[in-house]
């Protein structure tokens, strides 16, 4: 396909309603402002020989850099992590837009996108564990690295539940789920009430890379007064049981919904 002649044309092709209105695949930052910025980046990218999968590769590297930034001592590491986390999501918007403009959408691109998000969201809590322990590691420091690894495992398991639903439906010969909010509605009245109550304290949203970096920055601000190591330790102590609760709740919600029926 030739290069776009205007941003309006680029938006029409790369941001159709089925993309902008996705209930589950769009992060709130994309809906809030990143989809307004991404066409400018996509405009530049489609004029280069870089493929959509190549752009996704950049997204992966930015995500890994987000986690690595948390190893920088003091508050500036989390500040950089927040900025890189936003950049990762911006590039994540553009890789799909490049694929839609060039009509090169492929399973490989979807796979690489999953690799980027899974690895980033695993590496961030691992980096927080190292930050809580400080380097070089001492015997007591392994408590915090282990807690960081545990948090990473729980976050990845929670994230994988959604993909497990798609795999289970495919193996059962069922149709692909529509990306709508209705698919998540529990089939029992008790679970519907619990789901409604959970919306008042949406802690389950804290485990995406964007929110994780923001929480890390908030605790780093507290760390100015109580020490960065201590504040990061408290971050892990608080986040790990919340992640476990989110994992259990997510599993129960899936089993109580029509997604696996």
C-alpha cells in the first residue's frame, strides 16, 4: 500500500470502530490519549522499511527497558520506568496500526505482542525484588528477590487465564469470543453482586505494566521519607497478597461466566 496522504486517512484505515471500541484489548491509556498520539508515530513508521513485527520487537525492548529502569537507585528509576511504560504502550498502538495499513496482520504479530506484555509484566516485579534487596545480594536479600519472583509468577498466571479461555474454547470447537463487556458478566446473581462490589476497589487493575510502574513511583515518593529500600519492600508485601486475591477472583469469575460454557 502507498503512504497515507493525510492523518485522517491513516486514522480511518488503522483505527476502525472495532479497534477503538474494544472492551478488553484496549488499555485505558490508549482510549484516553495514546490512540490520539499513535497516528503521528505510525505516520513516520509506514514511511520506513520496518515491518509491523519489527515495530513489535521495539515494543518488547522498550518493555524490558521499563523493568531495567527500576534498578536505578532513588526516585529517578521509577520516574523513567513510568515514562518508558507509556512509550511501550504507544509503540504497542502503532505496531497494529502499521499492520492494518500494510495489511500484514499475522499470527506471528499477535504472538510477539503477547511475548512483549508477558515478559514485561514478569520482569517488573522481579526488578522490584532486586530493588527491595539492593545489590550485591545478602542472605536476607533473597527474601525480597523470592517475593518479587513470586509476584511475577502470580501476575503471569493471572494474565494467562484469559488466554487459557481462548485455548479451551478453541479445543472445544466453540466460536471466538466477541471483545465485549457482556462476555464477562457472571451467570449467577451472587457473582454479579461481587463483581459490582469489586468495581469500587479495582485493585485487580494494578498488575498491568503501566499501573505497576505508577505504583512503584508512588511508593518511591514515600521512599524519599522512609528510604527507597523499605518503601519497595512494603510495595511487595502489599502487592503480593493482592495479586493472589486477584488471581483467585479472576479464576472464579471465569468459571462463573459464559466464557467457558
